[in-house]
């Protein structure tokens, strides 16, 4: 009569293999979820920053142009990792945002845009996390295309 107590080496290897496959699958799902969550949070933060920038520019655009103290044009420009607005010759440049990479045109060479209060002005902004290359990754950037205008 055979002694059938215990498990064989083949059974043990089969259980270990199946367990390994299950653990790798679970870890892969968690890793993918964590990366997706991080990308979504980063993109949402960039979107909020872009919305704040656009609202600050809109407020400058809508200032009362009938006052002689307020010039017809103002300048939005990129200086390093800062986005600044210059609302007049005698005024100090105000920092709209900092700590990101900014592009004011679909061509990354554009470093400043002049907006005129008396006419409709198109505006493009791409904001992304700083990286060593000067290019924005789609998953870590946010793009705004809008125009500023007033009803008379």
C-alpha cells in the first residue's frame, strides 16, 4: 500500500507558479492605477493653474480703457519659469504664475504676446511641468486656446 500523505514536488511547484502569476497581476493593476492617479492629479493641477492665469489676464483685459492711466496694450511674457504680465510702461511686471514651463504659441519659440484691449485678441497657452527638454508631454500638460474681447 502506498503512503499518500503530503504533497508532491510537482503539486508544490504548480501552486507556487499560480500564486506568482496572481501576485504579479495584482501588482501590475495597482501600479497602473497609481500612475494613472498621479497623471490625473498633475493634469488637474495644471488645468487649475491655467484657469487662474487666464482669469488674471482677463481681469487686466477688461480694465476700464477710458482712463488715460491704463494703456491700450499690455504684454504677457515668459521669463524662465515665470509667466509675467506688464500692464504699462511705468508699472512693475506682475508674476502670474511660476514653477512651470510655459509656451505662448504652438511654436515654442514665442516668449511674449501683446494683447490690445480695443480689439479681440486670440490667446494660446500651454503649461506643463518643468523637465530637462523644452517639450511638454501630453499627459503632463494643459493647453488653453481662447480669445479676449469686449462688447461695446
